C-alpha cells in the first residue's frame, strides 16, 4: 500500500528523530518503563507507515460489507441503522422482569436480552434443593412455560428481537419462547432473536454446564438444524468470548478460543449433514469490551477478518453471509469496581465507544452499581443513556470504521490476528476445541493470564483508579437493588399450582417420548422438547430426563 522509497525515507527520518529529539527529552523526562497491551503486545513509542509496510488494502481491509469484512459487515453500517441497544435484564419473578423490560423499552431500548437465574441456567426448578437461596438472584427464575408467558406478557414477539443468555438448557428455553409466540399468534417463522447456546465456553470459563461435551454438542446442533428449517430468522448460537475474557483471558485468547469453539460447532453441524451455507449465516458472536480502547477496537476488526478467512478457506463456504462475523458486545463486568462506583460510568463509556468503533451489531452497557448487585433502575437508565449519547451526540456513527488506517490500530489488528491464529493452530493440533477443553488447555491458559493480570495490579504495574491508586476514605453511597427472599416461596407456590392444573398423563407421555428420542442419537430433540413444554412439563423435569440418558459433566482437575 505504501511506496518503498517513501517508506525508507520515513524509516530514516524516524531514526534521526529518536537519536536527536527523543534522546534529549529522555534525559530530562525518562519514560515509565515497558508498555504492553493485555495480550502482551509491546506498545511502541510511535507508529508510522513502516509498521504496516506489507499491508494489502484490498485483501486485508477492503470495504464494509465485503470480504474480509475487516471494516464492518454491512456496507453503510450505522449510517443506515444503529446497533441494537439491548440491555441485559432479568431478576426475581417473571412479573418484575416484565416490568423492567417494559421500562427499558419505554426509555428507548431497541431489543430485549434475558438474564436467567443460576438454577434456571443449570436446569433446576425453583423448588429443587440445589436452587435454595439462589432463586431470582442474578436473573429471572423460569421453571415452566407459565413463567415465560409472564415475562413477555404485553410484549409482541413479532415486533421485538430477543436475546436469551442460556446455554446447557438452551433447547428448553427456546422451546418456551416458540410456545409463547404461538400463544400470541406469532408463528415461529416470524420470531427474531438469538439464543446463546454456547456450552463449550461453559466448560472453559463459566461452569454453567449440565451434560458432557458430546451430548451438549448434539443439543446445540439440534437447534441449528431445527431453526434452519422452522425458525429461519433466529440466530441459532451466540458463540461467546465474553465469559472467556471475563475469566481472565487476553484479547488475543478471547478471539482464538471463541473462534476455535465456533469451528467445532460448524464442524458438528457439517457432520450432521447440514449445508454450511444454509446455517452459517445465522451464527452470531458475543464479545467483551474492556478498557484498552485501541486494543479492543483492533480485536473486533481482527476477529472479523480471521473468521471470514476460516469460513471461506477452511469450510469452503461460498455465500458471503457465511463469512460474516456478526457480534453482540457487553462492556466488562470484571472491570467494574465496588470502590468509587461512579468511576464505572467512565469505564463503561470507554468500553462502549470501543465496541461502536469496532463495528458491533448490538450492545449492552453495564450499570455502575453492578459490582454490588443487579442494577437499580437509576443505574440501568444511565447505562442506556451512555449508548444513546454515543449514538446521537458523539459523531462516531457518521463514518464507517473511522480508525482504519491509523498506524497503531492496523498494527494491533495484525498482531492480534496473528496471535489468535497461532492459538487456533495449537488447538487444531490437539484435535479441536473439544479435545483442548478435555485436556484443560484453554482453562490453564486463561488461569495463567488472570494470575499475571492480578499480579500486575498488586504490584501497581497496572493502575486501577480507586483500587490500588487514588484511593479515598469513603465511597459515595448508592442505592442497591435487593431481591426479597420471600420471592422464592411465592415462586415455589406458583410452580406447585401449575403442576396441579396441568394434564399429568400428557406430561408423562411427553417426557417419556423425549427420553426415548434422546436414546436415539440421530433424532432431533427440539420437537419433543417443544411438545413437553406446551404440556407444562417443567425445566427441571425435562433436564432430568436428559440427565438420565446423557449423564452429567464432571470437570477435570486443573493445576
């Protein structure tokens, strides 16, 4: 892209500048030491065209909406339509969550994102002994279709897109959503949204798994197959780097491990007999946005380019939609501090800006009080307003990929892609993502990165404002959302009422049919789960039937 003679002149001029201008200044004002990104990429004092001397514009950057999609997946990006503002929400009862959804929609949110409580995420009903004390705490409790009906009461599913952060029991919650749509008169062909459905990252970083990897991959692929035929507008998976990053991974590891998992899902679907160009366009991704603005922007751009290459070259996809990496972003939860919580508003703003400059398709901004509890109404409103101010007041949406061509950003983009590609090569040599997970490779890499990061904070090599520097005696008081412990009793009573009112014979028949279907590896379980859900079989009953067939996952010990 650059003339070689001019590059040589720039290189010589930079060398002179360092020997004369910089050297004199360093005598008076020494630099603070070594500078590294979170991915241990050295940060040079200055970047010039020389640092991107081999950059091939058309092959490596190109244009938005065209391969390799480095500059964005859509030709006009935010000039035509802003990203979906999708605040992650859910707590307590279905009624409380429904009220929060309606409030957020009234304040300008443009999509829903459902948070489920821990028991729901691991397939337990609210009356299970393992659920005690956790019901409704970090998300909404959903045990039956009745709960899901209430969550979306008065919210027309044909006019809103919904993202559901659910993994191991994803087929069950998706089945409930389909059934709610049907009750509203919305056919499943019109439903639009995303189910996370990414259990591999649960083994790697989060721990909300139920079944071993093989049957879990089967369930994930069942959703691919079923939705490709019956719910064509639905994003069948949100392959998640977010939780990998939040567990301590670097930006490069976040790209690599996420795409390695994605490769495993694509291969599983192909092995099922699905045409890659029939399902790949409905794959979506989910990344974190952390504080290092330029590294985060470069991370999103590198991930897009690398995925386009993987889909075109490895999987021989021919439809450009199959090459696109469309992604949702959430600002970083682990970057939020309980100390000086209003500082979190600034952190979230930087992180959200990175996501927008990196070309995200939807965005959740964390609330400043989330280091304490689920967000209050005041805090979640500030978080939503942060997105809206970036969208309507900052001017960053008016041109596409505005940091493209910046010597530092292009250098970081190349470095992150290179580091991620090397990790993927290592994982391939192990036999793929599932084998790497079973060997504990990803888990160990993340643990080591998290340990190094924490040591840097403790030694003050890395400053966290209000935590290890600029500390004040008292923190500003904030209002915290508290979940009433009596909610659990009410939800158990509601569950018992549903069980009394349903047709027990039909429930038993539906569950027995599901178990028989699960015993046949070639049977898609989605129709059987949908039927069980419609008969008001509970989440726990359905998952227990699958546990009987598949067993439960026991993680390896990793040191």
